[in-house]
């Protein structure tokens, strides 16, 4: 017979999430598991197997515990419950996330629902970029949209799905959400340079756009990490795609100016190839 662990329910956040005290460790813990909160009242003692619990989040750090207690005081417990369910799904997909997401995501969802109640909606100007750059995070955001509708009877718009995805991505990368937004804005500025130079407007929901923005992101990540990849076609690119390479150099100058990163010719060559592909595609 499998040994069950004893917990005291401090708050039942919804049918699948409880804030509890682990009696054996004398620590507060958030537990996520199907049906573990159903019919439970504050102060109830519950006995759970490992199999009953999908995810745990111990409030061991005093600062985190204090922030979570403040969150509980100012946020509907059902909102915190859906946030924890979304985080559990994200951690199942990506592994452990930065623990700050337990505060930040619930706070964001609560604020979003308040805006919706008042008939206000903050637009998300990066929605297509988020879909292209972080498709797995966006998919979890869509799952979260369904959970929110099911538990709270609110339908959040696509813009908010994108913001949930940004929170998840930021927690994966141990970044602040504002930093993820700045990264996305920077990539958009690079694409704007290409569009203006070629006098075109890319379909930001299309494959060409997705390939381009993902290549730019990967290239900048390599440069920031000091990694170098060789481009065996560099001489051919410089000779055959002169205009595209000149535009790539323009982008390199901008990257250097904004991020103080020297863009090597090999990277410029790959950017030029993408530009050439755009010029020869049906946009």
C-alpha cells in the first residue's frame, strides 16, 4: 500500500489546486492535481499519494512566500487557481520555470479580467511575432484561454493569450516580461528596415515572415553568446546577391549601434540569403 502524505488545506483555489501546509515538512505548498480541491474547505486535512499530485510549488523562500501571501489578499483565489493550472501545464512541457511566474502570471490574469469587466482591452502589437517566435508558449496560452473560460466564465481575447505566452517564455528564459517585449520590439525594428528598403509589407502571419524573424532571433542569440558559425557560401552570396548583402550590412550596423555587437560577415551572409528569398517570393 502506497504511503499517503498529510496536508492541511489553507485555501482551496479551485477543484484542482490547493494552497496547503505539508505537515511533515511544516512548509506551505501549492498543489495541483485533478480533483484534489473538490469539496475541500479551509482547514481540512487531506491525504494524497504522489500520483494524486501533478505539480508542486513550495513557498520555502521567505520573499516568495510574502509576495504570494500579498497576492492571495488582493486577488480572487479562483484566478490564482487557473494561473497555477496553466503554470503546471507549462512546466510539464518545458520543465521548471522561474518561480516568479507564480506571482506575475496570476497578477496579470487578475488585472486583465478587471479590464475586461470594465470594457477595456489593451492591444498586443506583438501578437504575430509572439506566435512566430514562441509557438509552444502560445499554444499553452490557448490552453490557458480555455481553462479561464471553463473556470471563470470569461473569454479572454487573442491579445491576452499572447501576453500569457510572453510570461511563460520569460519564465523559461529567466527574464523579466518587459525584457522579452523589448527583444520582440527589436526584432520588429530589424524587419521594418528590410520592409522599408525593399518597399514591401510582409505578411506577418505568413511562413516567410516566421522564417525571417526566427532566423534573426537565433542569429542575435548566437552573437550575444559569442558563438560563431561559418558560412561556406559567403563569397558566392557577396558576388551574386550584392543588393541583399548591402541591406544585410545595413542591418548589421543597426544591431551594432543598438546592442554593441559586431556582426560578422558570416552572419550577414545568412541574413542576405533570407532577404534574397523574400525578394523572390510571392509576398
